[in-house]
């Protein structure tokens, strides 16, 4: 069994866990909720094993490097961080309905990696520009930030749904945490994400400086990470403006995550005159 | 008295203390930054013309002439947005700083019991012991978790105040200061630094580099010599490592030798030299092989560009005309190649392509003689990025400040706790309440935990 197999299995386990979380939310059942939790933990074990095994395999191929070097590996790590942070939130806030909105995100990330025909799961050697410890620090911190924003995104939708139902009629929404708590949780996740995104941008800048002699070059990927950072900085300040509580914060958190996704996937669609990095990709 | 409200300076000051302005500026920066990721930046006119066609090129050029959209991150209006944000953050921080200092540097922190009593999240329980007994066992526990504790005696009991991390209120100023550091460092770099590049063939040295933005020449205080350049590949054909052996020569004396690779530059006297690209120079002399079709004999002759070579057996005269680092053949890139002319005895001229990678290429021509490059000495040149940025340490200080500042601001808060104990009959009534400058839910949980601990305390 190689790492790709394990990660394919993990994909299905995460799919099952997302399904169980939604089931337990919709039917207000404890049993599927408990099962969902244990499925997720099982999936996380597979996810972790897959990452470690892939690391070992790269050494066996003689091109050893941390499994954080391409789209496939980063997506696998992305869903790992989403699940880890989510499990922490579930334990701390003791509410499983959040899982119905977050577990699918972890599933989508790893499913995209495993199932998309455009994403190769081959272990590739590192090109010279990627041979840097800063790269590892950069990828890890960025993806912790992205994962926190992903969870904030899920919770923001819950907040908006909850607010839509003013009289509290809906049974489904009744099981959500209170609106206040959802708002507070969004804020917590955004703060956590903002710190890690900042560190991610910084380690990226230090890496660029050690590889190309400039810490900032306004290339589209850099610029989009800065745009994302501006959106979340706006959110942090908007909370201090009168009348900017609640819904608008939730909208900002959703826009922020859209910017995250664009930084991650969309930038490759943008036109360019120069290829990135003189001897780069 | 001076009428404060109406003075113009004051109005400007007020304008810049507004967080609404911050939100507007941050959103404007986010929105306008998108432009430069859609329209490629800093291209040449012909690149834009090629990309957009005549009409759109003219249209965009018109905008460029006013708004610098082809180099928008250095445009006047983008710089103004950044400047406004800087003024905004400076003014806003100064405006609040003295008030924060007053809160922080206070000898005896004030506590208002009423405010704690009014809190919804307070916890209450009763205990069989007397307030005096409780005071003795509560105090050590509370002072363990908090930096400052104070007990106020009351007629029928006591009130224990505790607090910690008052100074974390400064965290947000650290964050804002870090923004100033980063912008200032960027400014220093753009004024006093430069970014240039130079290609140096193996074995040669130079003092002169070309600046990236202006393409002007810049003379360094020392010479860079490229002793050697090496490139290695993985089995897959992907590049594995580019390595240049460099020597820095100052006043004709070598002062530093270092092999640089991508991600491991050479730094000397504030100037950084990075491995950035490479290429090959035309070999000065090559050995050609001529194989006669009639006799099957192979002859080797040394040759150079524009130096005719007479081929034995009267097969004609061959002259190398040109070298291409990447030649094309039927739409394919066939890599490095020589281009030459074969003049037969009868005076016919034939153009001949000699790709280095495919020695038997010329067989395809089916001529009287097959020409190939038998050996050549390869000369690489290394492409170096040469930069100087005296602002980089200011920027890096900003990096450290923002990490530390954000950590303090997000995960630490000024926490205050009040434990009030009053006699009620032969029992004691205990109230525990807490407030914090951030993360109210966290503080609520903490109050719950503390009150449970106190209730169980023997
Ligand atoms: C890119 C620029 C900026 C960044 C990254 C930044 C970052 C931050 C952060 C992380 C916080 C803490 C938020 C929280 O407690 O959740 C904060 C608070 C604050 N910021 Fe900024 N800020 C920036 C610009 C500004 C500007 C221009 C102003 C000017 C008005 C400003 C005013 C404030 C104020 C008043 C607070 C609240 C302080 C308090 O809690 O007492 N910020 N900022």
C-alpha cells in the first residue's frame, strides 16, 4: 500500500464523516454524531499516515523532501489542517453542527487532490528554487491560516442562516450554537488565521529574498495573498465600527475566503508576460 | 481659550483618527491591487501591443499615461493610498496611545465591585466556612494565576481583586508600529537600494551590472569573477542544481570565494549576488568530423566561426557562419546548433545545420559528405541577480514586530477577576466574576473553572 492509496481511502473516509455530520445535524441524532467524530479521527489517522509515508517514499526515491511541494501535496495538507483545527473546535465548544459545515470542506480539498485528472500524485523532485527550508515554513503556515479561514467561512454561513430565521422557527437552525457564539467563533478563527497568514506571507517574503534577492515583487500570487490579508484586516477593524457587527462581518469572512481560494487556485488562470522566477517552474 | 473643534488642523487630525477611514483604505487597496494582477505589469510596449492588439493597446496606454496601470504598484495614486494608510495608523495610534499608557502605568489598579456584580456571567455559591477561613485558602490559589492581587476587607466579609497582563493592551500598537517599519523599510530600499543583473561567462569577471528598471549601467566597487558554472539534472531531465563558483575581487585581490546556488546567495558589503539564470556562449573552437560517402573515411578538423575548412578528398570547403543557443527545425527546438555553408568544388552553396545534440543529423541531407560536430568546449555564462537593499533589516524588524504584536493582541488579554465573599447567616456567600479586554467567552469559561476550583477547595 503506498501513500496515494492510503490518501484515496482517506478521501472516502472524510466523505463519510461529512455525510454523518450532516445526518446528525438534520436528524438531531447523537449516534451518527459520535460516529461522525470517530470517522473523522480515523480519517485523520489515514491522512497523517499518508503524509508521513509519502515523505518516506520520497527518500526511497532518492529525492527526499517534505511532502509540501506541489498542488497535490498542499491540498492533502490543507484538509489535514482543516480537520485538526475543526476537531479542536468541536472539543472546545462541544457542538457538532459545525461539523456539517466544515467536514465537507476537508473532504472537497482532498477529493480534488485525489480525483482531479489534472492533479498528478507523482512524487516529483524539487526544482532548485524550491530547495529551501523557508518553503516548508511558508507552506505550513499559509495552510494553517487557510484552514482557519475555511472554518470561519463555514461558520459565517451558519451565522447568516441563523440570522435569516428571525423568529427561531426552524428546528434545523435551533441546533446551531447561538448567533453570538457563531460570531465570536468566526472572530477567533479569523484572528488565528490572520496571524498565520501574516507569518505565511512573511516566510514567503524571506524565502523570495533568499532565492531572488527581493522580498516583494508584486507578482500575482504575492499580490493576491496581500489582497486576502487586506480583506481580513478590514474585518478585524470593521468589528470596531458601529453598525458593523454580525452580518457584514460574516460577509467579509466569506469574501476573505473567496480571496484565499483565488490566491490558491485562481492565480494560475491570470495572464502574465513573464514566467515566475527566472529559472522557475 | 482656543476653540479646539473648529481649528482646521484639528479637523484633519479627527479625520485621520477614524477607523472608518481605515476600513475604506484597506478595502480600496484590496480592490485596486486586483488591477495589477489582471494586466501584466512592467512589460514593454511591444509585449502589450502583441497581447492586446492595436485598439486595446491604445485604450490601455491612454489610461497608463494618467494612472500608470502598467506599473500600478508604483503609481502616484497607489502610493497616495499607502501614504494615507500610514498617516491613518500613525495618527490613530498617537491619538489613543496616551490614554492606553494611563491605563497601563497605574500604581493601584482601580476595581469597581458594582461592575462585577452586574455581570451576567458571574458565578455564585455558598460555603459553610467563615469569610476569614476562606480568605486564607483563596488568596494563595488566586495569586498563583494572576500577577496582581489585592484584598479589601468589608464589614461582613472581604473582596479579592486580581488581574494580569495589563500590558497586553500595548500589543495593538506593536502591530501598528510594524506596519510603519515595513513601509519605511520598503521606502529605504527603493531610495538607497538597487536591483540589477549581469551575465558573466566562465573565467571572466566584471564590475558593471545593468539595473532592472532603467536598464542603466551600474558600476560596483568590486569585481565579480565567475570561475565556473555547473548545471546538473535529475533522471527525469528536470534541473536539479545550478551552481556558480564566484570570486569577489577587490583592488585586484581576491577577497571571497563562494559557490552560490539558488537559495544560497553570496553577500558582500551589503550587496547580494543571487544565482538567477544561465546560458551558453558559442564555443570558440570546435572539432568537426567529415565523413566521405564514397570512401567511408572520417576526417577531423578544427574549425571556428568564419574560418573556412578545406575538406579532404576535394569534397569542398565548409565555413561555420553562426551559432544558435536554441535552433529551430520544422517547428521543433533542437537546442544548440551551428549553422554553416558548404561550398562544393563546382561552386554550389548548401546551408547546413549542425545540432550539437544530434550528431548524425546531417546524414538526412544525403550529401557526398556527412558533417558533424565531433567535440566542442562548452562555455557557460552565469546569470546573476545583484541587489542592494539597506531597508531589508527594517522590513524584517517589522516582520518580527507584527508576529509578536498579533500574538499578544489575539491571544492575550488584560484579565480582571473579582471574588467577593460575604457572611450570610452561618454560611458564606461567594461570588466570582471576571472581565477581559478580549475574548469574553474565554474569560467566562475561566471564571467557571475558577469558581468550581474554589468551591471544592479544602
Ligand atoms: C494594514 C494596516 C493595519 C493592520 C494590519 C492593523 C492591524 C490591527 C490588528 C491586528 C488589530 C487588533 C484587532 C483586534 O483586536 O481584533 C488592530 C486594532 C486596531 N487598529 Fe489596526 N491595523 C492596521 C491599520 C490601522 C489603521 C490605519 C488604523 C487607524 C485608525 C487602525 C486602528 C486600529 C484601532 C483603533 C484598533 C483597536 C485598538 C483597540 O482594540 O484598542 N489600524 N489593528
